[in-house]
């Protein structure tokens, strides 16, 4: 029997985002789930990662990130979603 794979689900590199003392904190992660160092190379799967998705811890963080995506050019290439939501 073959396994059915959802076409929409493609693992992606991402940032974990949270508000810490009112400031946005973002930590890069590989699609495999491993945290990344400053060089964005995954020690686990040896990939060079590129994060274009921001996964937000809560609604307040998501609101802040969406504001930055709309208003700051350095965030314009990012997508954002709430942790636990399905990827689109």
C-alpha cells in the first residue's frame, strides 16, 4: 500500500518568533526541526537553510510580525503563521 502525502505540506525552514519583554525575538530552525547557528547550516541534516516563514508563538507575536511584514521592507519576503496552524 502506498502512503498518501499531502501536496500542500512541504517542510520549510522557519523562524520561531516570540515577544520577549516587548521585543520580537526570532530563532532560525531547519525544516527537520533542528535549531540553526549563525551560519544557517544544519548540523543534523547538513543543509544550508533559508528561512522565509515565521512561526509565531501567540496572537500578539503574529500581530507584530504581520505589522512588520506590511511596513518594513526587510520583512516583505516573509510569510507568517501561528504555531500549530497548518501550512498553506
